[in-house]
């Protein structure tokens, strides 16, 4: 069934209707979240009480908007900080991995490649508990043996960062590796031929070629870290990133404040996606 | 006897552009018919309409005398060898060849018998269990044909199937395709932009340009008696000059080229008047080359000049000669006797050809 | 030059090995060791299978485990069935700008966090929610209907949340199938069903497998969707792990649960790869 194969009209019509319905299904939850961010009511549900910006800019109870809600703002800050560190780390390790698998042949390489993929098929919550268990064993060992208390090994931001890094690195490796695979090695040879040293050739030819993939990997890593829930849930300490903070509030009962935060998230990530698309179009 | 395939006033428009413009032709049973044209001339569109993947905007397609316009592609008695062959990579060779038979609901034993028979026929017995990507280009080619031929179609369509092969293999497959066609005794309709494929294999060739058929005829007709300037220029190589008609004399004429060279050519029944702008086409192999002027005295076109380039290419070696009068350059084939093997750049030579080798056409306004 | 190559190899291997050993391998071995620990007194432990015995003897645990596995499989199959026609439409029925636009549209919902998507479904499905109100308005029901906190709601949430991971691999593999091959299928006498069965599905198999693996994994390990849409009685296995670790502080039993989840997911992934003759490198990389 492709356009060049004639089909009865009702079949094509039914098919198109199905696809349309699918997209309605995709859009519906996001649309209601966005719309109720402007409901002048304590609850994100019908009836519609009128339009308001208060859930964004309101500063008085009971309608404190996102921009005056300290808890949410600091959670956003935490999330951004975590996401930045995780992305930077995973792009770096992703790049070294990509070079390792692309440029070297050594014994056990294919086994190592499979191991590198494994974090993708380990449930996030299991990743979370394993890092939690291991880090507290190390922390306890250090305390018992040397009376050193390493705060970073207790549930908190550092563990969250490590937990997210442990599987986002695989994604970064795949994104960067895919582009490195397409790289024409003779370009590097040309650079060597023109008098560049090996590292200079990589710095001046290969890395600029990889830049779009590195930026792409960074954005993907950033978003994955920002929205990660399962792994973070097991490792979080007192400073909750945004998803955890929102989850805690949602459990207590939702107000349109959460809709407003969600809408900001949607706008934010759409912008990020757009920037990335525009950037990749250019290159 | 009705033709196996007949197209009547076939037309296909995409929006404002007319891809196929009122094309009519018929292909008799058991013959090899080619449509030859540059890419984008509409030949693939014709083929896809015959196969049923496109609806004609106008006109009719008859197979064995019956219109097939209302017949879905999977029910038409035509099969197609696709440009990239479209062998099913997820099946082995036997399953590929047996695919159409399975669709027709044939029994398992019978299918396997027919598949073996087809593999024998294409000279590849016993490869049924192999995978598609284990075969060479030429083998894939033959399997793609066998896959269609087991269905005994009235017409087999071939969409530039040799395009992906390297030169040597392409030469061999030309001969092989022709042999397969006569062995199966099926009507082949072949489209290509490669004139040598069309010339070597076909009983009849249609030369197509911008949605229209320029000329339909045998390879000889197209080569020696082109109907239009396009055919003269597209089929085979030619020296081409544009000029103004200065003298008319029955079937012969004289003209003066834009660079001032006097040329004599033949009208071949076309209408040309004094003062008309015309194009003359002369094939490099129709031009004789000589050391002495006297050897060419029987030709009514004679020129002297110097060799500016030697293009050695074995049997098809050529020289480019710049005329002493400074009117331009002429491509000339060297005779294969080797008597001009000592030519070097700058050698003085004489060249000449008969006016009947100069095909003249009224120049299209451009 | 050789020494330089060796140094380069060592430098590149270090981060990979540190990552895989310190964050993946050793922690998982450690979880396994903890799961084999039985508390016999204050600060005193011995090696035993007591935690696994508890798991197999307590019907609630085993039931939750099986229920999670079955519902995740169901969610995977449903996602595949819903996503396949859409992916095919995007990959083969439309071309050019429309194609990339529609594909992008498929991705958009997944740029926002799962929490937001789940929240959207809560607003839609709950008693005071949009759908309930619309149904009342249309006169189809008399009073408010609660559509949240049941297995149906969990399924919708799981299917919705995993859709992207099915659509992307499917579109990618389907796009790589040349139109010519489909046309050849018809030209040789095939119809829609036989072409789908013999040509399109076999060709899309790597995409189907990788989509199914990821969707199954995500459903099995999901915590948010069952908790928010399924309510207190949702009985999802990840909830048991969470409560053992965070609420009851019984890490030994929690570790055993975690290890069971890991075994289940690995077994299903491995089985799926074996069944279809695919490899992890091919489907994931």
C-alpha cells in the first residue's frame, strides 16, 4: 500500500482518519495541560472560571504564580545544574567512547560494545538502587575504616548526577558514534599530508565535523536528564530536581500552578528542539 | 494478429507539465521493443502506466487487444524488472522466484518444480537456497527476470535494469538478455537512456524526447536515417554544424556554416528552402581521412587541416582536425587498418565525405 | 607510532572502563550480594536465599511481579499495533516536507517530561476531568464518571508514554524499504495482506524488535504512570521496590526485588532477540 498502488477510496479515507485520530491522541493531554494553566480556579479542571495569568505572575495567596513560588524556582535551578553537569560529562565520555570503538581494534571490543549498550536495557529504578547500594557501601566502608564522611556518596545531587550519567552516556556514545562512522577518514589523512600532527588533524578537521553531533548529544542528554524520574527518585536527597518536586506536589493534589510549570517546560523544550533542528539544518 | 501491447494516444499530465504527450505504439508478439531517451523524457512514466502504478490522464493501454486501465497492477498480465531489481532481501532465491506462483495459489510441489526449471533456464541451477546478497550483479539480474518469467506474462517490462552494472558485465548482459528474450519468446519492453543497449538488443526502438516519440524504427533506421535532428544527435556521435542554405539541387543542398565553412548535404525528403537555417549532422565514421588530397577526389566535401588532438581508444580511435581555413574542428574516426598509426599532433591531413552522409534538418528556433 | 597508539588506546579505554565498572557492573554485583544477605541480629548478617524465599512465598509479591510482566507485554503489543500503521503512513505514504513535519509532530510530546504527560491524562480522565464533563454534557452519562485509578488508565498511560520509542525505529526501518520492492510485490500478483506479511513486516523486523524491547523495558520499569494513573491499588512491581528501599528501609528484600526485575527484563530482551534472530548491537546501535 503505497500511493502508486491504487486503493479503494474508503480505505484511503479510513487510513487518513486513523492517522488523524492518532495525532489527536498525542496532542490531547498536552493541550489540556496547557489550557488549564490559564484557568482562574484552584483546580486544573472544568468548569472554566475564566482566563488568568495569575498562575504565572500571581504573588498573593491563594494564587501564587510560578515566578513567585520559591520551591519551584529552586527546583528548576537544581534541574538545570544537574542536567548541565550530566550532559557535559556524558558528551565527553561519549566522545572518547566513539573514538575508541571507531578508531581502534582490540580484543574484547565487541563484548565491550555490547556492555556499553546494556544501560539501555536495565530498568532505571534498578540502576538507581544499585548505585544507591554501592555508594552507601563505599561511604560506610570509608567511615568505618578511616572515619571519613564523604557527603557526595549519600543520597543527593552527586548521586543523582552519577545515576543519570550512567545511562545517558550510552545515548551520547551512540549519537556521536553514528556521525563519526560517516566521517571520511581521508580528510584526516589529507590534513596529515598537509603537515598537521595527529592531534592537530583531529582538532582542526574531525572535531569541527563532529560538532553538530556533540551539540545534538548535549541537547538530548540535557532533556533526558531534565525529565528523568525513575533513577532520580531512588537517589534524591533534600534538594529535589523539578520532576521530583512536581511529583511530590501532584501527590498532595494539583493546582493550576503545576499546569503553568508544565507549559513553561513545554515551551522551553520546544525552543531547545527548534534550536537544535535549525542548527543541524545549517551544517 | 493483435499486438501484445498497444498504447493509444497515451497521455500523462502532472499539474501543468505533460510528462507523456499523446504517445501511440504497438508491440507485436515476441518482439523486443525499446524506448530510448534522456532521463526525464517520460519513458519511466510510460512504463509505470503500463504496469499500473500510474493512471494515464488520457488514452488507452491494450494488452492482447483488451484494455487494462481498470485492472489493478497485481492482476495485470505484465510483469516488471525494476531498475534496482527489487529482489526481496528477506527471502532466499527460490522464494523470490516462487513469490508470484504462491500468490497465484499454486501447490508447493509444483512451485518448487517450476522454480528449479526457471533456475536451470537462466543457467543458475541449485542456487535456490542462497540469499539475495550472496549473488553477483549479473546473477541477480537473471533471477529478477526469472522471477517474472515463471508467471508467463504477456509482456515483460524492463526499467533500465543494466544501469547498476559495471561496463564489462553490461556488455555481456546485453547479449544474454537478448538470448533470454528469444528463449522465452516473450514480448519485452525495455527502457533505457543508453543507446548501445537499445541498438544491440531491440527489434524496434522508439526514441523519446520531452514526452513525445521522435521516431520509431529499427536500429538501422535510427542510425542511418534519423527523422529528426534530435534523433540524429542522440543516437550515435555526430559532427554538427549550423548554417544557412545557399543552394538547392534536387536531393542535395549546399550551405554555409555560421563559421563560414561550405558544406554539402542531403535533404532525404524533408522540406528546406533557400535561406533557411539548417543543421547538418555528419558521423565521424562517415568521414574518410587521407595523406594525399587526390585520394578523396570522389567526395563532394573536402577539407584540409592539422591534427589537434589524438584520442586513442582502440577500435574507436579518433582525431580532431582543425581546418586550415580556420572554420572549425572536425571529429574523424581512424580506419582500423593501422595506416594512420603514425599520426601525431600537428600532422597535415585531408578529410572528405559524401554529401549523402550529411543529414540536414531545419534548425529549430532556439 | 606504536607506543603512541597504545597510549591513545589506554587513554580512551579509561573513561569507558571506569564508567562501566564503577557505575554499572560493580553496583549490580553489589545489589546481588545485598539481596543474599539475611539479618539475623542487630548488625549481624548471613548469606542466605531468605529474601528470594520471601518473594516466592508471599502471594502479593509474586502476583504483583507477574501482573507487571503481563501488563507490560500487553502495553508493548498495543503500542506496536497502534504505532505500526502510523509509522507506515509517515514512512511510505507521504513524502518530503509533509513527511518530516508529521514525524516531528510525533516527537514533540516526548520533549516534555513524562510527569507532564501523565498529568495531562489525569486532567482528562479523573472524575471532575474533561472527558467526564464532555460525556455528561453530551448526555451520555448521568453523573461524573471516574476513569482514573484502574488498569485501563495505566494501559493508556503506558502506551502513550512509550509511543515515541516504537514510532522512531519503525519509521526508520520502514523508510529504508524501497518503494520498488513493494511495487514488485504487487506486480508479481501480491495483495495488501500478502505484501504486508511477506515483505513489509519481515523487512521491518529489526525496528519492531528494538521498538518492542525498549517499550517493554520502559513499561516494566515505570513507576510514575502506574502510581499516578493507577492509584494506591495499582500493584506495580517498581512500587514494591520503592517502598522496600525508601519507606521500609529493608534494602535486602528491595535488592532481591530489584534483581528479580533485572532478571525478568534481561530474559525477555534476550528471548525476543533469540526468537527473531536479531542481536543487541544491530537493534540498539
